[in-house]
C-alpha cells in the first residue's frame, strides 16, 4: 500500500474519574440546626478533574439514618433536612466524570440539641387561702421533642 492510502486513525480518548476530592468542603456551624445542616464545597483542583464534573455524590451516615443524594456538577451546596436531633453524622462527598467517581472528602457534624415541646392541658386554680396569695398550676408533660424554635 502506498503511504498516502493509509488513513489517520481517530484519536483515542481515555476518560478518567477525578483523581482528587472536592475542595474546601465546609459545614459551617451557623448552618447547623436541630434537624438540618448545609454542606458547601468547591470542585476538585482543575489538574485533578480529568474531564467535566457531571455530578457529586453525598453520603450522610449516622447510627439510625443513612442517605445518599446525587446533585448536578454545577451545584456547590446542599441542605440536609429531617435529621435526628443531637446526632453525629459523617458526611462524604465525591465528584464524578463520565468515567466514575473520584476520591472522597469527609466531614462530620452533630445536629443541635432538641428541647421538649410545650406542656399541654395547663390549668390554674386559685388557692382559697387569703394569706397564701397563690394559685395551683397543673399540666401534662410534653409529649415530644421539638425540632425548631417557634
């Protein structure tokens, strides 16, 4: 075959998963409530992205509550709600290209303490002793832990 008859082979592309984790992963203390928190992050370093970041996978792991969400690659924060009060959560985040997920960055957070809900069936009865100048209060104990201040 003459050399000019050879066709140039198309370029072969190898896709790689990110080689570095998301950067600047923060759960700011002011975002933590009794039942929620917000996590923020930046993409992996440009030299470690190995392509276009398509999405992020965030795992939230606790003793009685595990969940995983996938958010688009352009998103840089997510708020987790409906968590248990005063619970420790391990949060893992990793970025993905079309070749898969890269390394994980980990953080931990503890949701704030809950407090009792309001007592119910409150009654006030006067004490019929003129010298006492008092009333008798009765109520039923709170039935749950409140999750947010009102």
